[in-house]
C-alpha cells in the first residue's frame, strides 16, 4: 500500500471520528443533575411544568424578557428555570417542555423552549429567548 493511501485513510478516519463525536453531543436529552455537573455547557432537558409549590413569575411591565418557572425533569428533580424571553402563549397548558440552555448557580438558564401541547390538532410551539 502506498503512503498516500495510508494518509488518506487516516484523514477519513479522523473526519468520521469528529462527526461521530459531534453527533453524540446533540443526540440525547439530559437531566438537571447532568447539567449541574457541567455548569456552562449547553444541554437539552425534557421536563414538565410544576406549579404546585412555586408559581410562575412574569411581569411584562417590569421586564418583558424575563420569565421564571419551576420544572421537574424526567428523573423527578425540580429546578428553577429562567427564560430570557416573553412568556409563551398557553404555556400552562403545555404537556411537556423541551428546554435548551445551561445550568448556572443552581438555576437552568433557558434560551429555547419547545412546548408539546396536549391537543392533537395543535402543532408544537417553539419559543426562542434573547441571548444574555
């Protein structure tokens, strides 16, 4: 085998390894505990809105781009979520939330929310917040 063939095979193997490692980072959903173990790293977390103990807070007169609520992930861990955007319409009726963001100081700083609505006739709604 010629040296050029060996070099080409090594380059192809390196590119494939890079693609596999990148896909592995984005393909799975995590929990709040995983996000807390790696603060600052962006994760996608599936959770349900929890208003039993702590209410949602949104005051559009004070700050229209600040919405806080509590969510419980699939492992049952409850965390405060801070969303830098307006409160989504029909947020209370969402069946499940897929949130993208980072864990900072015990709070999940969310920059994108995908709401799964219970009605089979309603499409999923995606809400994107402001970067901060």
